C-alpha cells in the first residue's frame, strides 16, 4: 500500500430528503374541498346552515349578527321559519350518527327572535338595474321573490288580492304557532327595502295578467292555492266548513259559531292547525285522517302537541257517510289502509278494512284536505298542467317573462318551499333580465352531500340535543300563546356547538397534524385553508379519515 | 383527562422533513414528527437499526434537521449517553439528546444498555416507538408483542404476555416514564415537552401502529391507536421518580374487540381468546389504578439522589 | 452523573511535572491516559484490565483526571458511548481484555467505520472456554479485521508512551481510526517497574487537542451512519484502507518526535535488537520480547549470531518495513503466544504472507511457544532457536 490523498468521509450527510418525490408512490390524492352538508342540500331555501351555526359558536352579539346576516341571504324570515319550517335539514342531519340531529330550526328561531329584539335590518336594496317586476301574490313565495329582486336592484310591485300581504303567514298559521307580531315585523322589514304593495288588487283575469306583462319587465305569479278541496259525497250541509276559511276567520278575530263537538278531516299541518285552534276554543275535536299514524303528512311535533292538547286522533280512517238529520251529525267511519304502491307514487288510495266500521258524532265538520290554485282565465296566457301553472322544472312558465312559484306551481306545499321558490324565481328573473352577477347555483343532491359514515365520531363527544321549551298544555288551552319557547343564549350556544360543520372546513388542523409526510400545508389565505403538497403526498388517506367532517375526498390517480 | 379539541398544541418546528421513506400512513413517522418537532432543533438524536433508521434518510440525505447518529440495535441508550457526556464537557449541556428506538431495540436487545443508563440516570430522553414486534424485518415477535398476537415467529398466536416495560423502567426510579400514542398527538407532544425540560433519564414509550405489520388499512392507523387507548389496552399515564402516577386516559368502555378487529394480526382469534384478552385488559387496568393510588400515597414524587 | 470528585482537590503542581514512580504496567497506562486529557472515559471491569480503570477512578476522585466518567454496565455500552462521545468531538478512552473485548467486537467495527480515534489498551488474556486468566494475545489478534490500529508493547513504560503516541497517530486527520495498545496479562499488566510519567506540559506540546473536521453538532446538523449504497460502502471501506496506509509512516514519525521530546524511542514500526550479522531473527511481539532480549544476549555470548525483530505495529501490518528489515537474512523464527485453530500462530502466518513473492525471502519457522501463558524462559528460547537453526521449516506453525 502506498500513501494516497485523504478522501472526504462518505458517511456524513450533506442534504435533506426533501429532494425526493415520494408523491410518485401515490395512487390516490386527497382533495381538500368544501362539500355540501346534508342539511344544506335538504334545505328548501338553500340555507348555508353549517356556516351560520358556526358563527353562533363565536358567542358574541357580533357573531350572532353575522350568523343572522348569513341566514337572511336566503331566508328573510328566520323568526317565522324558525317556528313553522318542517325542517328536512334536521331529518337528514348527520349528527344522528351519534345521537340526535342538531336543532337547526330552534337555532334559526333564536337568531330570528334576537334580530327582532335588537332591531337588526336587512342589507339595503342593490344598485338599481332600471327594471321593474310585478309579483302577483303577497304570500311567502311572493314576498321572498320580491325581497331577492330588491337585493338584485329591481323595482318590485306586489299585487295582493287581500287587504294586506302575508298570505298563509298571516291568515293560515295560527297565532300559537306563529305570533302575528313576529310575522308582521318580519314582513315589514322586507317591505321596508322599498317594495311597493298594491293591496286589494287581485290579478285574477287573463286581461289583467296581460296588462301586467306589458307594463312590467317580468311577472312572478305566486297566487297560492286558494280553492279548498272538498268532499262532495258528504253533501253540502252548512255545517260542513272549510279549514282555511276557519283559520282566516279566527286570525281576523272573528269568533265562528260552533257546537261543542267538531270533527276535522285531514292529516296535514293545516288540519292540525284547525284541530288545535278548536281545542283552544274549548271544543271537543275528533281528527280523522286517511293516513296511518306514521304516514301523516303533518310534522311529528305538531301531531304530538295536538295529542297533548287533547285532540282525539282517528288515523287510518275515513268518513264513509254522513247522517245530517240530527243537530249532532252522525259520521259513519271505516278504518282504511293506504295502498302502498299508490303512496309511493304520491297518490292516496284508501283500502277500507272489513268490519272496522265505527261511528262518530259532530256538530260541525271542518274539511282540511288541501287546496288547488284558482287559475280561471290564466290558461289562455300561460300553459297549465294538473291544475297548476306549468313550468320548465324551474320557475319559468312557457311564456317569456312570466314566472311562477309557491303553491300555484308545486304540490310540495311547505312555507319554506314557497320561500325557496321565491328566491329561485328571483334569480331566474334576474338572469332573464340580464343581471350581470347571476351565476346558476349548483344543484346538489344528498348523494353529493357528506354522508354519515364520513363523519369521524371520535371528534364529536356525545351531547344531548337542546330542546326548546314548550308552554304547558293547560296554558296552551287557555290562550293562543306561542307553543315553542325560544332558546336562551346558553341553549343556543350549546346547541350550536353540536353542529359538526359537515363539509365545511373549520381549520381544525387534523389533516395537517396527522400527515406523516408533512404533505399538508396550512394556507389560511386560501378558501380551502390547506394545500396538499403533491410532491410528497403518498396517498395514504389518513387526512381524509381523520377529517372530522368529510372535507377531504380521495381522488384516484392513474399514472 | 384529555379533551378532544379543535386545535393542536404541537410545535411546528420543521425538524422532521418530507421526502422520507416511511410507508404511506406510517404511525412511526407520525410519532417521529411530533417527537422531533417538540424536541426542537437543539437536539442530537441516536437511532438504532429499525424503521426509524430507514425513515431518517438514505445517505447523503437526512429527513431530520438535527444531527443523527445511527448506532447498533442494542446500543441506543449507551450511544445517547456518550453524546450527552461529550456535550457536558463541551459546555453544551443545553443541547438535548434523544434516543429513538423501536421496541426490539428497547424491550429486548437494547434493554441492558437502557437499564444501565437508567441506573446511572444518564441525561437524555429515550423514546421507544413501540410497534409490538420486529416490523422492519418482517413482523417477528418481540418482547413487546402482545399476548395471542400472530407474528412471523408466533403464527399460532404469542403464548406469553407483553413485557411491561413501563413499570420496569419506573422501577428504576428515573425522573420520568410515560406512555403515549399517535392517536393523541397533543398528549404525546406534551409528554415529550415535559421530558425535554427535565434532567436525567426520561423514558416515553409510544405505541405506533405498524400498518403492514399489524394488518391495518393505510388510513386507519390513528383510529387503531385511539382504540388501543379507549379499549384500555394502552392506557396513557405518567410515572415520575417511580412513585407519582398520573393516569391521563384509561379505557372508555370500548370492548377490546373493537381494537382487535381492525388488525389482521388478530384475525385468528377465537371468541374465547378475545374474552381472555378482555379479561387481561380489565385486570391490568385495575392493577394500574391500584398501583397509581397506593404508590402515590406512600410517597410523593421526589428526586432520588 | 459525573464522577464524584473531592472538593477543591488541592492539586499539587508537582503532580504535573515529570514523575518517576514504581508502577504496575496497568497503572502506567492509567497515568499515560491521564496526561492525554480524555474528556469521556467509559469503564467496565475485567481481569486483568481492571487496575487501569480503577486507577483512573482514583485519579478522577483526586482531580488529577478531569473527565466524564461512565461506569457502564458492559463493555459493549462502554464502546458504544466512546464512539458517540468521540463523534461529538471529544477525546475518549476505555480499556478492555479478553471476553470484554469480544463483547465489544460489534462496536469495534462501528468505531472504525465511524472514524472515531478511540484509544483502548487491551490486556491480553486467554479466551474461554475453558476459563482462564493467562497471558494470550488471541483476544486482540482476533480483532485484526475490525479496522483498528494495533500496537503491541513489551512493558509498562512502553505502554504508557504508546497510549500517548496512539492518540497522536489515530487523531491525525489523515488517519481518523481507533487504536489498541496491547500488553499481556500479568507479565506486563501486574508487574512493577520504575516508570517515568512525563510532564503534562510535554505531553500537551506533543499531543494537540482533538478537533475533528466533522462532528455531531446542532449547528452543523450533519448526521452519521445513514443507509448507503453498495458503491458508497465500497468507497467507504476503500477510504479506510487509504487511511490505514498512512499509519506506518506516521508511527515512525510519532516515535521520532516522541524520542526527541521525551528522550525515549522504540523504533517505531519495529525494533531490531542485536541483529547485526545475524543468521536468524527471532520474530516476536509483546512481553516475550523482553525475555528474548536476554536470550539473544546469552546466545551472542555463545557466538550464536541471532537477533530479535520486535513487531510493534500489527495493524496495519507493516509489510514494507518487514521486508526491508529481513532482506538478506536467511531464516526467521516466530515465537508467539496466540493460536488460531486451523491456521496456527497468527504472526507466523501473517509474516509468511508478508514475505510472499519477496526475492530471496528468508525461511520462516513458526513456534507456538507461549500459548495459554506458559512460561517461555531464556533457556527455552535458546533451545527453540537452536532447534530452528537445525531444521527445515514446515508450512504449519509447530507446537513446541
């Protein structure tokens, strides 16, 4: 061996592994994204529920205001909706993977009531677009449409057949469910944006509609469904009354003359309203519905409250014949089953059960089985179908410039649906009128939404749902006081904390912290809050699994 | 008790770097991330042959932005001690020394050196990344492998129980002994920080699920880790000076089967075997609680001179 | 954690001066270590090495040694700690023997591979089984492939001096390899001799502080020991060989410089004793060389022209120096105290290999004279020498 030059040792490191592209190992890549929550998808108003509930958790008045501001983007009536919505959002709430759905409706009521208490105002009307729209009908759909149109900067005139706007909100929902002070205040707040109201001006002929069409840039038909359905086979005895007329009379302070025993026919919300109003008037109430207990279209709350209040429910039953010969009418009834195949198609087809006859007695019968729109004459201007105005699947009628929504255009007859349709119509009208900022809203289905099994239950400790207080039954029966007692601030906060914010990142850092490759980088400036470093991500999917709320999906990659 | 919370209190030092060669979703790499970033840049680490020595990088690159020395399987504790002694002589006593060893290098072949270092109360932090077997060599049994588990050496199930290294180390009377796991990163980071700021030998054993060796899905390592705790098979606790016990999180009423069924290494279990593991877990938890109560009543934690 | 020290040990300045002491060979080593100022000393007892580290413990108690003392639980841990302490950038020391050295074996490779210039005296002792405590060099010779420099010494003074020289050679930036200084059980380790302990100032002047180019340092963030490729491993081992190739010249230089400063020299790589006009060299290393000197004197008086060729550096094996030393000599006889079953005397075999291909290479006799520590007296050496001169050498080492 001879002496040679001393070499540099080979063993000391000179650099970092960050030069390696471990991302090449990957077959799937996490994509961090906003995803629709099921509550949002189910909401007929398109309410971005996780966002405003998250604002509530901030706990200050500023946070509550921010939450309310978010709500009223889609729903100008949180105090109303917070009381009367059938809340499909709660039905689909993923929280049921743990215990019970988040009480979204109660939270909305909390915000709505707080706004009225604090006198919060809606954002002002948008910059004028120099165009005007006629809204026919001042019910929930018309008011909602008018509100959104004002926000887009259109001049709006509501043509209302009654002496005042409000429709169902004022004359269809009893005081104990929706106090008039609340309805009035929220309606006034909308009108205060500069909406013209022409009350007592019914647009009920083709000529009037054509005239409107000529003087306005667009027309929105939201005339509702005013023509009550009847049961002709029961005859036309004067003691057979119509539910909506009864409710309007009561809401207008009239005291209908009735006997002690009243039968109500119907199984929907309106029938419940009639029955429960009757109980408050001291009547004995027999509620007869074709649907079985679990098929009743009324909301479960309402049914339970009605039963608490002493309504006698004859579910899965029909009145076969009526003997009007005595002051106390005799109702011959049968138990029925609904044909399941027909029910699946949305049809009601009762099958009487043999030997199930029974008899009831009543001084009056109040039929509350729904209404149809009054379209006399309109069909010469716009196409109709099935007793409703025919639309293109959205709010547009077959005539350019005419739009329709609410009960006149759908069988999906919920207040919140009507408000949602009003919003959609306003967007469609704005688009029709060439508004520069309108982009179509994505149409999500529950298949797009974060599913229950995508929720990581570890991050959500079991927490019982805060229930709204209920006025005692004895007090309810003595007055028309609000049945539901809104949340205290503490209740609202603790309930808001239960929201898992499905699909909406709250920057919990789980994806960041559980990446063994440091391939998730915080990016607070970005909408998705995090960046996936594709150079390093090996595609294990841990970030997606540990995302508590389904904000990360794994996208297959082919290389 | 540990609260599940929305934000983590884990230092974001960039000591552990991307581009390392750990398997996708590796529990050990996760643990190393929390440990190194918490120990901070003023740290010198010792790594024996193990997955960690693969993860730490192929020459000439390192995934750890601190000096790391790769020693032999049985020598981690002695090697760490040597570094610290040299640092003391250099007036750099503030520099932390960290041994990052696997369970084979801790419970088995490295135990003599570890026990010796503990007896001398050498001044460093020893973190055992316990994946319950020789996983880097293909999942053979180690002293850390649990009862009845299937390994390459115990295809019918391991006939004996897991060595209780925590109690053995606590019995040395060293300042700090703790258990941790990757499913509770806050707890892990807190313990590492606590250990870092103490003197003498501090020992933390971190249960780190090995996805390949345990037969766990790539994205379920953290879930498995949490279930280890919540079933009571891996209670989180600390022992100071061999006497002061603090239980951080015990079983949460989840049956052990919930943990076992996510791992193919337990696929062979009969219902009777599963029952046996449940009984053992219950008994071990009772024992731990009893020990925690009784030892602490005898003596509060005091440094042993 | 550090060794307990006497409070304010009033260190007598005289202790730093050159001292003349009556010391066992092992204690001489301890004093040599003391003068080298190691910063970390890892110790574990084993007969017959123990007195080295016991004395160090005493010197640390009095403050004469200022170092981190690690009382390890095994030789394996002692070596492990020495390696990392050295890599961190301080001078380290440990000592061992026999089984203890074998427990270290794995780490010996790590030490050389890590390029840590550890100096470790080995007190050569038989290896079990069966159990014994006798002088035998097989323990350290069996480590000849570990990448350590190996010196073999004859007595306490030489051992002391070689500890100092070993640090100088091992820490040379062109070397950076660990070194063993080997002396035999009892014959050297426990034998009292008058010893000169050099002054601290002289040793400081001779041996500069340890200051390696690379080290484990949080400011540099370099790591050592990551997985390498085949090619890198190949190059790493080749580099170790290159470093080894620097050692012989540096050994010679270190001895010359040592002699200049301290007035004692040992011939560097090897020493020739009364080799002039010799018909045969007795080739040996270690303690037996002392007896062979007397035997050579005795035989020279009887006009038997033989000399002693003492091999001091066994790794790297100084092939060139040996070839030069034996050129023109007809015969060599190796007398040694070690045995590799199936091979024979290790020095005998290595020596033959070193001479292979040499022009007019001498005949080489190999006698397994002292295996197991059996006494090889002056008369016995003369007897074996005459035997060698009378016979034709065989390939194998011979039990005599």
